[in-house]
């Protein structure tokens, strides 16, 4: 009975056979975006232990078991095989050693100690012995044993680095070498291989070399006269005088500088010549060796003839002494007259204490060199720039003058334009007007004269781009016109022609306002007057001017007439290309005849009388009010008429009519 109950209870227990394998849903949408959720239960609805861990448990697992975070550590790869000739390439062991060499048939030495360096090359176990070269030793030195493998016994064994150590003797070709020390690399290498090194020893000294280092014993023969007191008192005390020898009276003579030394210990005199660089003379230091100088000699008749040329004490009545050398007085020595002009401080002190002379003068004998010649540039010929032409005078191969590249990049395409008139006594030049363009990138100026019909003067380019020098500057130090020199009312002199600036455009006014520090108060005042004139209301015109110019109503009627004609008949779209073809210089201007010729060739649907009326009176005002024309020189206008500006139909709203012409001044 109990067994049946137990069996029935066990039959309902879960078994190892799993029948449910479904997974929980982890994909979904949130606010319209696909998101992934963490599963809450495992496969088949089982409890999921991992997701139920807290953040503290996860941190504890990461800290206690780093493998969970970083994974299994990687094993280091096995080292690659390196052959000995590669591993020990250029690795050499160096030992300091010496050997003893017998010296027969010598009373000063019986043996000689020769110091050598023993080199052991690890790459092929070869050795070499080199003796450092000692200057003036008289012994063949250098490489005693060439690099080779050396035998250490009769059995044919060779020396190995394990056989080398400090404080041992090795025999090579019958010579016994005593190793006393090694370098740092050798010590580290041997210790790393487990070899215990002996303590270093002192290098043996060569007895003959030590003997030569001792001072030699001198044997001096006593003199007949006793000058011991003078020698002990004035030893190493020398009077120094600076003198010159004036030899300008002879052919190709010159003034030469000398130094006279007077030795107080034996009253001898020495004369040295002071050589200058590239003086063309042999650099002999002494003009006269150190010796006693006779001042007064005995007459030759008493001792003539004589068998020797040397002067003896019997032929000299008086010798030169220290009191004969005085600064500022000439001194004759062996036929040459020297003028003493200065001395050193020790000489001044000696004369003050010995002879009571305290005011030895200092005479300035320095040569007054002429001032260096100033390089003069040839007169400017008018071709090119002055800086470019001056390069031919500075170097054999001229180079182009350097340009301010930063200034050119910062001010590229920046041009200041001014309206100017010519200041000339000729009546025909009074009504001529010019456009002065100043290029900020290169500081160059160009002048353009708008052509005027029936004026008798051909307009166009008056002056190409070039730098203009101010009239008060020279060719050696040229000063060019700058932006601060151009303002309303300024007078600009260009190669003898004077231009008076009358007006400028809005860009120049804005530039002057933003760079007010560069301009003078007079220039800033001209800006204020110009702005006040623009802001002031137009004055009332007299009756004659009012009659000449049509009023606003006539202007509106003229515009209505042009709009009606443009709406009735469309115009061509190739007018822009035609004006660009006739404007060969790309100046934006064409003359009146060309303008009417282009309009006639394209059959512009506007009467010629209306075009002439607009060009004569109101065209510039129309463009200024429409906002399609920038400031242009007085008497000229560049016009841009669009279909929208003139009220054209939609058919020609995208076509552009460019009309550039010159009005009568």
C-alpha cells in the first residue's frame, strides 16, 4: 500500500526529459522605435538566474574573477631562433693587459712595460691584440696580433671567453700577457654568464717613461760678473713701450707699429713688430733680439781696424737705461728712430715710483680711416620698379625683390577707386576726369580716363598698374603712395601730373571708417563732409536747371512707355554675349555708338528716341533707385536692366539686358 502511494507521488514529479523549449519575447517597439528587452525567464519558462543578479553582485564577480571581464590571458609566443653570428654581432669584450719586454745593452733600462688592449669577438670567438700608439716612442706600435682564433695549448684548443678573467696570465705566441682590468660591458657580460671576476689590478708602469717624466738636471757655468742682486730684485719685470717707425719719407714707406720691451733684470732691449692681417709682410715676430743697446759709441779712429763686428764694452761709452725711454719723445736704436706714444700700467707705476714721473701722456696714433664709400644707385631710367632695377647693383646675379605674400593674400581683389581731375593750366584738360584705382595687395596705382565723345581726347587706360613715388622722396630711399594719402581733396602727383581727388565710392568710405587710425584728421574730415552731403536734402534748383531736367511724372510716363513696348514684343537673350564681345578690355564700358549699334542689330523692341532720352537724362537715376548700379565715375554709368525692373512679361523675366555706355559729361 505504501509502495503504491510512493510510486504515485514520484510519477507526478518533474523528470529529466524536457518537453517545453519556447523562448520569451525580447523584441518590441517603444515610441515607434525597435528596442530589445532583457529576458525575464529562460527557455521553456525556467527561472533565469543570470538576470536576477544585482549590480553589486555583478561588480563583485568582475573584481574577484578578472577572467570574466578580460578573458583568458594570452600565452607569449616562443622566441625565434637567433644564430650566434647575429646575436653577438658587433659585441666585443675588451681587456686591458701588458707584457714585459727585455731591453739588452742599455744602462738606463733593463726591461720595458708595454700596455695593450685584448679584444675578444663573440660572433666567431676570434681575438686581436692592439697596442695604443704613443707619440715619439720609437717603437712599432698599433696592431700586434691580427684578428684570428688563438691557440692556447699544443692540442689545438682555442681561447674561449670563459678562459679570460682579470688577474690571470695568458700566453700568445710566446708572449705572456697579464690581464689587469676590463671595460663595463665585458664585466656585465661575464657576470651574466655566471663567471666570477677577480678584482681589478693596477696597470704596471714603465720605469723608463717614469724616468723621463722627472725634470732634467741642469749644469750652469758661473759667469765672470755678479748680477745676482739685480736678477733677484727685477726678475720677470719688463717695461713695455708702444712705438711707431715713420718710414714715409722713403719710396713705398709707411708707418709701422712696434713694441719695445726693456728687461730690468739685465738692462736688455727687445723690439717686436706688430703685424696686421693681410699686411703683405712675413710674420717674423722679432725685429731685434734681446740684447743690450749702446747709446754712445767710441770713435772708430781709436779702435780701427777691428777684427770682429760684435760690439764690446770697450767700444761703448754709455748704454741705454730705463730713464732714456720716455713717452712722447723719439728714440734712435741702431739707426732707426722710434717714436714712443704709450706704455702699459706697470711701466707707468715703475716710472712714478722710481723717477717721480706721474703724468706720462697717452698719444693717439690711430689711423683715421676715411669714411666708407656709400654705394650710389644709378639714376632711375623709368623702366619697371625701382626695387627690381636696383637688384642689378647689389649682386652679380640679380634676384627678384621679395614680396609680402601675406599682405597679397589678405588684400586680394581689394581696390580703392577715386574720382579725380587733372590740375593743369591747359584749358582742354580742366574738364577731363579720371578714375584712380589703388590696389591694396601690391600698393600699385592705375589710372583710367572714361572716353568722352567729341572731346578730342582718346580715353581708356591712362596709366598701367605701377608703384608711384612721392615727389619728396629719392631713388635711394623711395617712399610710395599709400592708402592714407588718398582722400577727398588730396593732390596726387604722378610722374609730373597732379591729380585732385573729387569723390570716391562707398567701399572706400567704409574702408576709411574701419581703418581710421591710418588716416590723418584732414582725411577723416573729408569723409564726414562727404557723408553729410549724402544725408543732406537736395537743395532747391534754380529755374533754368528745373526746366532742363524732367520731373518725376515725366520719368514715370517714360517708364510706362518702355514697359508697354517690351510687353508687346519679346527681345533676344543674346544681348549679354554681344556686349561682352565688344567690351574687349572687360572694363564694363562701351561707347554710345556701339551701344546703339548693338540695340539696332538685335532689334530691341524699344524706340531709339526713348533709349536716347533714358541715356541722356534719367538712366543713371533709374538704376540708382532700382539698386542695380554701383558708384561709377562722373559722366559714365554701367546699367543692368532686368525684366523684373522694367516690368517685362514672364517670357523675358529671366533674360538679362546689360547696357554699358558713356554719358556726355
